[in-house]
């Protein structure tokens, strides 16, 4: 007769996990994680050959593969092959067979495949990795697992801008400026616009740009508005490709004609904006001096103009510029006027001058007109007297307030006119960078904290949390580092510092390590989440970061029920004890040992799942002459994933009935007296009493023997 209705039935699931077995949905660039594929035979027949395949994303690096039937037993059973296009197939050799379903967790009806992969650190974008594994029996129709999507994080654009131009140019000569914009980040930059406000003295200004310079396409024209403001809408720059030129680079070319009849020193810099960039990025400053002007007429020698000012100023700070004018000629200079057109972002501009500085007189005020144009009518400077200060020198002092809410780089120079001077004399250029603006969002600035701690804990355990604090990429050094965590029993303690000079300033390359503790209570939520906050102070103000860690509070528990069958035996007979062990907690138990105080080791259960019951049996045979009740205690003891032990006991009683036969000694009645009537009854009663006393004595000595010898 053939039994029908038996068939295998394979189910498959897929999950992305970190190294600790936790489910993940994101992974940083360069990070590693495991794809865990679980196949279970829920049918009533075995399945063979079982074949698992998984076509992974081509960008991933496959580090290792393994498969294991009846996980998590010791070791693995084999490896898988990796083919073209990151296609993984298991097994690489041999055959995988899954037994019919046994109704319990894991077992020979379960297969686990683990694929360890690494995400490249130089991806051009941050995709979401999605794919599904499949399982089939031989060439049968495959079953497909659900997708396990993982999103790659850490992609960002990083733009740089440099400007180049000639150091000198003759009057009326052609000037060419080139501005190179490069995306060195690992994500594309969109909405890229390059602007350059050229000196008003230049004429014939025009501009163009070329994305992926040297290629056939990607060129465009720039617009030029009033005031020689050049604007180039470059658009999109690809993520860095690691090579020269390419779609991650654009070159802007600006042409202009130098002025005639004057010889200024022209300084300016380009700037760049892009989508998501809060503060424009500025290039280096290019200085071009126009040459070929005739020397000034009038006194022999000349007038020297030197300007001084701060290299940096914090937002809202006071700025002081000094302009020193010196007549080095042998005749006086008349009609001397010093002018300075300051940046429009400055406020509260005021000016004064002092002829023969340090003397009692010769001071005056300067006028300030629209656009922060400062004009100082110094008047007459005497012929050079060969000494310091004196009436041949004047010092102009200009004060202003740096802007708030923006951090421009301000460049300008003073100029001087005098009677008989055909071309104004210009000073050197002073560049002042305003600081204190908030750093751009994203990975270009800030502080980073990474929190660690145990995955599981019990009520009453002391948890130790760790905190690693470092600078985000591109961040300035930070001071006043503070760290707080509401779960900690006390403020986290600084344990150690690594890298750098390890002083009181957090610098690039340094990691500051903190720790704190918390005692788990019965009122804590389960799981126990908490968030650490770290703050620091930098040039742009305060920055902060947070990180969260969750602890699963577990409650291991075990119960044993011991029974005996039959409940009563005689000497030489056997009783069978059954030990039923149940996991009554909320976490799997391991290495559960079942023992008996009289029978010794009964069995060992390698793993006991939550709610699972497993039974063990043992026999006991009573020795001849053994009688009375037999009490013995069974015990079950195991531990959870953290090594924490739990145990329980139960007692079973078996009555051993003594089977000894007592033969009465015949009694001869007195001669001449018959055993009849009342006398016969009294004699029989005495005999019965004698037998009762004899049995009681035997029972007493038998129980004494049990107490003294049974183990």
C-alpha cells in the first residue's frame, strides 16, 4: 500500500542584519553587513536538493558566504559560489537536504544562509539596495523571499572654487580670468551658479563656461549685468570621478579690457552657490595691476599711500582701517583728497584724518556718502622733512561695523588725488574675512557622538554605556565639550582620549571616550531607549549631535514538572520518572541541565525556545527489602544569551510497599482445655496482638534502613 499526501513545502525569508544580529535598513559608505536568508520546510516530507540563489547589487563586495542546516549549531555546513553579476548560489558543493517539519524552532528542517557584504566607500550616489533571494528544490519552481532594502548613507557634494588671472596688464590690454569649479564629493551638486563682480574700470566684459572641459559638449554663456556682475548658471556637476576634468568640473572663462588713462590695482574674487548650500563659497583673491601710466607731475618724487586693516573680524565686530599718506617729494602737495569706497555690507562707517599725527592740530572729519564712499579732504602736505610723522604725513582713520548674518570676504583699497596728479594713486589692497557664521549643514562641520552599550540586560543589572566623541569631517576645532544622558546615574565621565595632542580642545583626529552606568529597574520601559547629547563651541557658535541606543530588558525563567509512574511499587519493581522542562521566560535558554538528587544527571537540552517544553525520562528500581515512601527532587538549570542562570525544582513521591510474609508459630493449648468459647477468643486476640507488634517492629527497622542507605 502506498501512502499519499506527503510533500515538502519550502518557505523563505530574507533580512539585512548588523554584526550583532540586529535588523538594519541603512548602512554608511564603506560599511559591512550580513544578508541572512532563512529557508524552512513546513511540509511533511523532506526536500532535496535544496538550492538557494541571490543576485546581489553589482556595487557590493561579497566578503564571505556560508550555509548551515539546523542553525545555530556549532560551525557551518558549507559555502556558496559567487558568479558573474554578484549572483550567489548555495551550496557550492554537495547537496542540501531539509528534513520534514518537526514542529519546533530551527532543527534539520531549517536552513540559514549568511552573505557578508561591504558597500564601496566611493559611490557616486547613495542608492537603496533592494533584491530578493529564491529557493527551489532541484529544477522546480522557486519561491521568492521578501525584499530586504538597505539605504546607503553618507553621500554629499563638496565644491571648491579657484580663480586665476594676470598679475599685471598694460593700459587697454586684454585680461582673461579663469575660474575652476570642482566637485570633490561623492554626490552630485545641482543648481551650481558662479558669480564674479569685476572692477567697474574694466570694459567689454564677457563670460562663458564649460562643463567637462575638453569634451564636445556642456558649454554655455554667462550673463553680465550692471556693475560688471558676471553670472554663470553652470547647473549640475557630477560626483567626483577621481580623474582630471570630467563632468565633476567646470571652467568659467571671463574676458575684459583694462582701463586707459588710469592704473588701478584691481582685486576681486569669484563666488559659488548651489542647491542646499547655505553660505556661498568664495575663491581666492586675484590682484591685477594696470601699468603704463605717466608719473605724476609736480614735486619731484611722489606720494605713497599705504592702507592697513584686520585680516579677520567676527560678525558684528568693530573694524578699523588706517590709511597713511606720505609725501616723499621735495615740494609740498596741495589739494590732497583721500577716498575709500568700502564694502556695502559694512555699517556705521565714519572717518577722520590727522595731518602731522601726534601734533596738536591738523585733524578733520571725512564725509561718508551713499555706498559707503569715504572722502577726506586732507589739503596740503608739506615737502618731505626726512623724519617720522611731521606735516608731510597724514593718517586717515576709518571705523565701521562688520555685517551680521553673513560672512563675506571684504577687499578694497584707498586712492588719492592731488593738484596736478593726472592719475589717482591707489594703496595696497586690504582683505578682511568676516567670521562667525553657522557652518553649512551636512558632513562639512560639527561634532559627532557614537553611543554604545549592551544589547540585553536584566532587571537589577548595571548597564555601562560608552560614548565616542569626535569632530565631523571638515569641522573646526571645538572647546567646552559637554555631554549629557538622562538615563545615566551620573554625568558621563571622560575615560580616555586618543589621537591628536589631547589637550582641552577637540581637534581633527582626536576621539574623546566617555562612559556612564545605569541600574535597570522594574519600572524601566522595555526595550529601554535613551539618547545622549553632546555639544561643543567653535568659531561659528555652538554645535551638537545626538545618538540613541536601545537595550532589550529580558526576563529568563524556567519551570520543571516531575511525575512518577506508577505512583506505588514493590521491592524489585521499577518506576519511570518524567521531567517536563518549559521555558516560561521571554528569551531562549541554552545548555539546560536536568538532574535528580537521587538519580544524578538525567539529560542536557542544548537550546530551549520561549514557550517550548521538552521532556526527559529516567527509571528507578527499588531494591529487595526496600519499603516506605521514596521522595526525590528534580532540578532544571540553564542560562540565557548573556550567561545569566535560572533554575527550578520539583519533587515526586513514590510509595514502596514492603512484601514480607510472616508465618505464625503454632500455640498448644493447655492440656485438658479446649480452644472453644470465650477462652478461645481471648487466646486468638492475644495472638493477633503479637502479630501486630511483630509487623510494626519490622516496618520500623526497614524504614531506618531506607533512611540510612538510599541515595
